[in-house]
C-alpha cells in the first residue's frame, strides 16, 4: 500500500498491479464499509481485470453498493465470490460490466459517468397471479421503491441486498407470512418465495391470570403471622 491510498500487488515479474483504494469508507444503514475491500474481493476473481465500487442512490432513500468491472463473470457469480470473504452487507446489490472505465481529463475515474444499473430490464415478464404472489410482489415493490415487480424477477437483480432482504422478511411477517433471509437468498423470485412462504400461526391468546383474592383484616393478620412469626421468635 502506498501513501496515496492505493493498494497494489506485485506480480512475479516485479510489475505492480493496482487493486483498490483503502481510504474510501462509507456508511450505509449503520454499517461502515470500506469500498476498497469490496474492490479487492472483486479483483481477486479470475475473470475480473479491474473493479470499482461506489454508492448510488438512484431511488430516493435507497442507497446501494454498485460494482463496476472490466472483465467477465455474471452478477450472481461475482456476488457469490465476494460473499465468500466479506459479510453480506458488503456484497454489491448490482454489478455492471464495462469495456473500459470512464476517465476524467487528468486520468482519474469519472464516477459521475458510471452508468446506473439497468434494473428496468428485469421488470418485464409474467405478472404475479396468485394472491400470495401478488402479496409478495407488493412487498418487493415497497422495499425496493418500484411500481411493479414481475413474478420471475430476482430480488437481487431488482436492486435488493442483504439489508433490504431483512426489511422484506420483516414486512412479510407483518403480513402474516413466514419467510427468512435465507429463503430470500435461496429462492430470490416472487414466484419461488410464494411457493416457499407459509402462513404464520395465529398468536396464542394470553393466558388468564388467577383470580385475585379479597382478604379481610383478620386473614391478613394470620397470613403475616405465618410468614414472619418465625423471625420474631
């Protein structure tokens, strides 16, 4: 690592290869995240020549980690690769493949020129049909800030991440559906989650307490003698 904040690795022939920045820390929903760590994880994938990660807020109030790569690898493959070494909240919500990174006139990364993830491409498809699909689709749309969601669209391709999956589970439970974060990661789509979710059992009514007894003064005096009499002896 250099004083500039650049993290590099030296290859066998002595050439230095840029890996990431290590001084770009952000905070998303309470988590402090070092973007350089995510970039280094992406750069360690054999199909990635170079990677950058930024925070985007393309939908008001929804900050997301978005990765940009020059190289090869599907979004699911690269996210799974990052998840092997980093916690879920550091896995990018989306990954965008580029032929080259846009640069400023002085050769620095032009972050403002990085394209937004194309979530619109995954909004098309079969509409939710069953009442449960429609209910889960409405929850998807709510937590992701979307107008509508196709039945076969992946939660993560729509911009979801580990943190929004927790909100999804919470809202599903509030609607009477039993889902876990693991279910969301394994099944991903509205249709698959509708087939997996089960109705929560109704909460058991509170047990009634024993009836209160009314004691007269003589009974209270007798009770006091029984409890404290031995200490007065």
